[in-house]
C-alpha cells in the first residue's frame, strides 16, 4: 500500500474525533465510541492485527481508564471536601484580597500554580488541582477547563520532574545503534567510552526550554484574552489584552528561571523551580497593585444567572452557612492544597525511599490474552491516592462532621460515574492506535505510518512540521511522554536524512508534544469530568484550538530558522514565518487596544 494512502487511513480515527466531537458537537460519550470502532476496524481489516491483540489493547485501555477515573475521583473528592468544610469560601476571599480581577486570578492559579503542579506530578494533574480551584473561586466550569488546558503547554515538557525528556525521549532513542554511534561521535561519552544518554538529554532539554520560553512568552496573555473573548459579559478580546503588562511579566517571571535551570542544572526541575520563582514574584506584584490594567474596575464573568448553560458543570460550589459568621483562617483553608503540593513533590523525588515504597505495590497483567501487550497499575503512586489521603486529613484538620464528609463522598461518586462513559471509550481507542503493529499486513503502527507520510511530502521543510507530529502524538495518547517515546527516533532519523542537527528536531518534537496537550481529548475529558462538565468536550477544544495553532506553528518556524541558518542564513523561510506570526498577533492586539481607547 502506498505511504500516502496508509497515512490517510491512519488519520481516520482522529478525523472521526474532529468531525463528530469538535465540528458536529457530539458529546465525547458518543463520539469516542465511534472513534474506537473506527480504530478497531482499521486494525483488523487493514493492518490485519489479530482480534486477540485488539482485545488485549482494549483491556489495557480499560485498565488505564480506571486509573484515570481514580485520579478524577480523588480530585473531585478533595474539591467537595473543601466546599463542605468552608475552606473554598476563605480561599476565594483570600484571592480577592490579592486581586478581585478574574484575569489576575487565572494567571496566578492556572499559569503559575498549575505549572508548579505540572512540574511536580505531570500527567494531567494540574487540571485535577487548578481547574476545580478556579471553579471554587467562582469561575464558570468551562472557563476553568479552558484555562487549565491552555497552560498545559509550556511546563509540560518538564512535567513530573522531567519525565517527558528523561523517560519519553530517552526511551525513544536509547537502544538504537545509529543514535549511539552518532552521540559518541558528538562527544556524549561516559568514562568507559559508552554512550552517555543523560548528557544527550541535557543538551536536548535546554533546546526544548529555549523554544518553550520564546513561545510561552504569550501563553498567559492568550489565556486571559480567550477567557474574556468567550466568557466575558461583552465577549471581547480587548479586556484580556488590557492585562498585557501583568500577563507578560508573569510569563517572564516563570520562563526565564525555567530556561536557566534547564541550561545549567538539567531537565528535572525547570517547571518546578521556574513556577515557584514566578509565584513568589507575581503574588507580590499583584498584592502591591503593580502592572494592573489602568483606570479599569476588576474584570469578572458577570452574574452567574446570566451565564450560558454550556458554561456550567454539575459540580456546583455553594458557601457553607457557617463560613459567613465564622470564616476559616486562610492558612488552614490552604493547608490541603499545600499538602497536595508537598506530597506530590516528595513522592516523585527518586532519591527518597518513599518512592520505592509506594511503587512496590503493583498490580500487573503481563501478556494479556497471550499477546505481547501488558498493563500495570501502581495504585499508591497515583495522584488519586494523594487526593484521597489529603481529603481524609482535611476531615480532621477542618473539624468536619461525618454528615458533611459523607455528602462530599456521595457527590463525588455520582460525578465520576457520569464521566466514566467518555473515558472508558477514549483510552482503549488510544491503545489500539498505539498497538497497531505486528499485523499480517506488515505496516508500521498507525502513528508512525502517518508521520512517515507527512515526512515524505515535507522534505527539507520538515522542521515546520515536526511539532505537529509531536502534537498529534499527544493529541492521540494524552501524554507528551508517550508522544516522545513514539516519535523521537523517527524525528532523529528525519533530522539526519535532511542534513540538520537532530537534537533541534527532537526538541521540536518535545515542544509539539507539549502543545498537543492543549487539545488532547484524553485530557479534556478528564479535566471536564473533574468539574462535571459532561458532553461539552468539543466546545472546550474549539475554544483552546487557537492556542494550539499558535503553539504548534511558532516553534516550527523558529526551529526552521535555527537549523537552516548555517546554510541559508538567518533570513530564511522560518524567520519570515516567525516575523509574520508575531506581526499578526501584535496587529490584532493593537487593533483591539486602540478600539478600547475610543
């Protein structure tokens, strides 16, 4: 079969998602079963994968889905616990004292605090923490999810203490003789003369950080602009753009230390340390009223009764009567979130013994139905366990009654059951897609077939497309790590074939993989489920798509300019596209800001 036709067939399950979920606005609970049937049908009929392997991939997907639902349940439980205890009211009042402006709150919680959670835990955990917190502060559920998805870009490549680089890229590259030979020739050598894979990851890591730092400079501004455009009382970009000084400052407060950590310390801590520095700086700036929009009252979403029904989720935040007369002290209200942050960090630091203890409890199914597919779960290591433990701690810390705590559990179970249908079909589809190799047809697995088709067409223009492949991998798999694991070796080979530095091509892969998280169905379904926003996943993707387009194309243009500058000079196609993108964005901003001044 021709490469182009095979690539087109590989794209069909994703096309089904885009058409039915995004364009026709079907709920994920209807669109994802159709995508699953498409992927399974292609695997059986075209790739000629055995029915046993399709069944095994489906079972693995169900096991992963149950793990995801466990995390979702823990996040919902923690939110409901804090609601019942009255902590949410105190947290909201505390943020109002910093700034009552919803734009400022979104930047601090989603961009900075969310980046910290991503740096410590990764794997979609920011949505499970930051999104419900925003809802608790009074954000519409859909607005909270949109903000939570957009920020899953810049910090993601160094999430979970650098897992997408140290596990994703490193696993994808190591074991290949061509990579080892090239790396040794480049000087990535240990004392015994063998390939030093960490040294290679270090070099790739700072390149990834550079591309993220440049591209991520506008992410907070894009986030608040989309919030004001889609959820503001007058649906205008200009209110978001008026926040440009605080938004840009917040970006640099995080991305500058983020890049410096990656350049000089390595790929483990850029997101974690960069966000902590950014939080310390920007909370101080906000408290002092610096860099705020001039001559403007604090921006908000308007009265809840005027919100569109589409914006609202099943998780409704109501103040407890006791909080009116006996408000909880702020440190006690925040303590559960601080415990979450501390426990996430402690349970991810590999040099501490607690990691080994938690991971020693492992449920594993090797060779499912006699296939080569295996699945495993480490229940104590999952963030859901941390959320549940913190919820139990909150019961005692906040002096809750058994009735209120039972109510929190009851509402949480009900919400996660309603979310389960979409998740149970989404993840098995992904697993069939990723395990579509070793069929009688002899084709490469679907993601690789699609990538090879695009590479054949692109030729020397490949750097422009490299992030899109990374984004495609994350869109399908719901993970930058899996995307990097799948495509890093392929990207390395293409880089060598076209005669450019393959480290930059792999860096573009990693950045694109992070960008894919913005619109990833897997993550959107999970984030929406946390706040009970069911059946509206397509609407979320439509609203986050502009951020993804920006994040996929600007790094590609920058990458093209960098890798070809030695042969073509800096005035090349990549630099021209970069200038064009920035000019377009600046032009839009100036237009709306001028309109607001008249």
